[in-house]
C-alpha cells in the first residue's frame, strides 16, 4: 500500500530549480533514503514533504489526502533535523514530552508515553538528566524519541547522523533501522552517504540536479545502475569509456576487445556508453595458461590494505582497474608484480554515459 505520493513536485528559487518535476510513491511501513550529492535537492524535497517548504507546482498527498498547502503542524509527521534541535535547558524526559505538551495530552498519559519511549531507546535511567550531559549517540536517540512521541504517521530524518564519528554512526545506522522495523513506521531519510543508504534503506531514491536519477532496492541499484552518475555515486566501480557496435563485443580504451553477456542498457552511438565492472567482480591471477578475450595483462601499481580486504590498482594498456580481494585469496600480492585481470562477461554492464549540462 502506498501512503505518500508526489506528483510533478517542483520547487524554484528565482530561475533555479531545486526540485524539478519529481514523481514518487513511498510504500507504507518502509524506510526510503533520498541519496545524492550536496545541492541535488534531497533536503528541499524532504522539507516539501514536511510542509516546511511549499512547492512551486505539483502535489503532495498522504493516504489519499492532498497536503500540498497544509501547514507543517497539521500534517502529523515527526521530523529529526541534522542539528537535532533538542532543548538544552530541558531534561531528557522533558524533551521527549514536549510534543505531547503541545497537544495538551494529560500529564499522566504524558508520563506513561515518555517512560515507554525511554525504555524503547534504552535510556530510562537518564530521564532526569539534562541533554547537555548526553553523548552524541544518546542525543540522537532522544531526538528520535521526541519525533515519534505523538505516534506520527510518517518519520522524516534529515541527515541525522552526519555529526557522529564513524564508529558511532555505523552503530546508530543499525539501531535506527531496527527501531523503524519494530515500530513499522514509514520513514524517509536524507543522506549523502551511500554506505548509510545501502545499510538502512528498503528503497533508495538517487537524486541528481533536482531530479530522480533512479529508484530501487539498494542491491538492484548497485548491480544495475541506469547511468554513469548512479554507478559512480553508489559504491566503488571501474567505469571506462568504450566503443560498442551493438553486438556482444566492446572496445576498451587500450584497443582490446572484450565480450559482455547482458544486452546493453544504453543504446547510444559509439562513444556514448560506459563499461561498469565492480572491483569485487575483477578476478586477479598471477598466471594463466591461455588468456581468453576477457583476460587482460597488467601490473599492480598500488595496494590499499585495510586488514580484512585489499584493493589493488592494476595498470593495463591505456587504462587502470581497481580489483577487490582478500589476503587469503591473494597472499603474495605486491606492488610492481605482473598480473592478469579477468572481467567476467556477466559482470560487465554497459550504461549510459554522463551527459554534459
């Protein structure tokens, strides 16, 4: 069931389009991430959904009700801002209770709801502590508890983890995702971090220059991006300019030809497509008996060793490749050693080249 729908939503600031004719349906009970670089329109779109911005044109509807011109305080949505916006002069319990006070909920009901939420976020022992004395992760949890105190129909998160250090951020990603699944609340989260989106989302909306570039499940977008922009933004990838005559062979920058299995996603003329192959799909061998068409000779020029995994840069004739491996798979890998890189035909994707704007 789809609860939130956007129809041709556009937001102009003077002559610039922050959001440009966006159509989107958000399914009930799912966590959807708006993902894209700074300035792509994702936060503006979230603010339009929240009622903090009015679209220049288009419509926002929730559960069949037109909300396009309904004020934010009448939408019954919860929101967590990037700054969290907690009240420093209040205790944890007072912050969580604040939206209930605004709705004039009786005190006994407020107390019960606050106690329930503090148990949910695992901070019942900190009810009377000022929020100024909390850690970053604890403040994050309090902000979420406050946002869901009045049982909103939709939860909106605007880059809520951006101020946390890397380890805490990853822990909070899992925590928020588990909480969202437990509550079953439809959630939209803005982020520019593709790892965050891949970890948390049921569905990712990739945005580029105010428009939606692709919508889909995280793994679908990672494996089958529709364009060079999406492929480059979602995860690491080898993206190479190639020539293509419409058959199953493509020409690489160094003049070599390789075979691709899948029908090309891009049907442009030669020079208008790119080859995408993910680093984990590039196989490395020290020697081969008889090189096939998809086996390229090269030399290792750089190794990024992060303990559990290795990333090797391979210099081939006319271009470089990045291959992902492990110390167990390639125990003797060294800079300067000759190597053969195999590009499996099924892992080679042809995608539309990035267009100049």
